[in-house]
C-alpha cells in the first residue's frame, strides 16, 4: 500500500527553471497578497480553467495559484472525440494550451479525468451491431488511458482516474453509467466494478510515477462516504490508488467544517493522500432552484466565515500530513459552472474573487489568519 507523502513547500523540482516565472509571483494588485504564496508551506492552491479563461483571468491566475486543472479540456469528448486510437482521433490543442500556460509559470497540473459517465462521445459505447461488449469497452479504455498518460508524462503530476462512480446519497454504483452497465462486472477486487479496477491498473502500468486519485462529491459523510472508503481501501490494498479527491462543491449552508475534517482523516487513515479538488461555496442550498437578483450581504458574510473555517481545517490537516492540495473550481465569479447548475443561466457567486476580479471578504478570510 502506498502512503501519503508529507506536504512540502511547493517548488517545482526544488528550483525554478530559467525563463519560468514562479507561481504566485506576479505583482499583487492593489496590495492583494498571493494565496499561493500564503499557502506555500501547506499545499499548492489550484484552480480549474478553460482555454478562454487563460486570457480573461490570466493575470489573476498567475498571481494567485500554483496549480491548474482543465475544467473540460481533458475530458473524453474534448480530447478524444473521434473513434480509434491514432493521432487523428485525439485533439490535444486546448489541453496543451493549459499545460503550457502552467509550466511557463512554474505551476503544477492535475489531470481531470480518465473515466466519467458524462462527456463521453457515443462511439466509445457502441459495438458493430449494438452496445459495445465489455472486452471492446475495456480495450478502448486502456488505449485512451495509455495515450493520455504518454502524452502528458512528466507534465501532469496526478490524475483523477475515476470520477463520480457512486450515486448521490445512496452510495450505490451509478445506474446511469454506461461504464457500469457494460463493464461493471468481473472485478478481482471485492465489490469493485471491473472498469474501475482496470482503469487504475491501466493508469498504473502506463505511468508508474504519476499519482492516481479517485474523485467524487458528497463523500464527506453518510452512505456515500462509507462506500467510497471501501472502494479506496480495496484499491489501496492492491497498490492501485494514491489519493482521494473530495470535490468540495459545497454551499454557505454546509457541510460543517468538522464533518470535512472527519472525512479527510477517514480517507487518510487508509494510507492515501487527500485533496480538496473542486472547491466552491454556492450561495444557494443544494437543489434550490430559486433565483437571487444579486448576492445578499448576509450570504456573502456567511460565505466568508465558512471559507475561513474550512481553510483552518485545511491548514491543520496539512500540518498533520493528511491534506496535500486544495483546488478551486474556478478563480473568480465571472466564470463558474454554477451559473448553469442546477438552473441554466442563474447567476451564482461561489469563489474568492468577484466578477471584476476584486477580492471578496471570503478571500481575505482565507488568505489572512
């Protein structure tokens, strides 16, 4: 079983190569400190980006974060849209732009993701006369994983290998997943669908040096937490997983910070590292479809307080070598997936910077303690 490495101050390979700008070293705007620099001794601070946000938010990213992850550009439908496994089957343009932006600034890159039930082109699940067989599907999965890990070798330090395999609340395997329907049986690991075990096996074989994560939301407590624990324990027992990504799509209404702490400690007890991978704090309750015309001051104050409490937990767990990274799902409120979920076109304000890239109270609570 692999064990988590102690959190270290982030310096790529221990030095900054010539011609590379250290992360978080861009000139702060109006005296705004760099979050990456503030947390350098604890863990890298990351943000999810799209190719277009490298332009619209580039200066802010360069000043504030030390790690990037592609919001969509490494998902199957974007990076491997065409059938087959030849060079013409892949489109690395957007993903390479993100990796190049990060490397030029001395940032780390997380890979997201190799297996998900969404954003997969239809050809992946089709056979000659109907649905693909398990053998066909696993063969395509192996080719896909091997090609991506070869392309990004030594440029992406970890991968979310399997993303969101568990159903919400129940902790059961997703019934809406073609991976589960077609290739979910026959695993050697007790209780683990075959496609999950095989995905980790393929990734481990393709690049033994890269760190492999299981990534999911709602795994802080309850049945889904218990199931995720059992999955990770089984995979760790076979030496196939290095870490757990707790997505952190939370809100100003919860979960409680101590619930998050217990989840981090629970996963860490399995001998794996833990990262918060997709952090944002919605101003709406989960599932609420009402619409706020503007962010209410009381909700922004609660957001700031919760960010302060979560980051206190993050610091303390990092000091105990249990938490090794925190990645926001965005950097500023002008670009957030929550503007289209669960209500398309409804504005939300979940991040540390506002739509004009000005620091919110939440930023100051997280950055200064």
